């Protein structure tokens, strides 16, 4: 199980590198800095609802990217 986790983590790092600077800043703020949504919304000039939705879309895109990266390995 550990090698699979490490592969997926490597894919995630690759996919994070494909994000736009604004997307990356939002993800880093939420997951690495542990900033709350309200402060992230203020920083970005968006509403709280828009910030939640943006994070949701980024997470979905990252999940698809990681899965796409893993497909050639499974074949």
C-alpha cells in the first residue's frame, strides 16, 4: 500500500504544479497555512461562497489529474 500512496503523492505534486498561481495560492492558504475560508475570501476579493466553490472545483480537477496520471501505470 505504501508504494501506491507514494505514487499518488508524486502525481498530486505534479498536478499542483499545473495550477494557476491564483489557484495554487488558494490551495496553499487553505491546506498549508490552515487559513479559514473567510480570510481567504478577503485576500482574493471573493465572497465566502465563491471561495468554497473555487476550492471544490480545484479539488475535483486535482482528483481527475491524479487519476489521469495513474492510468498509464495501470496499463
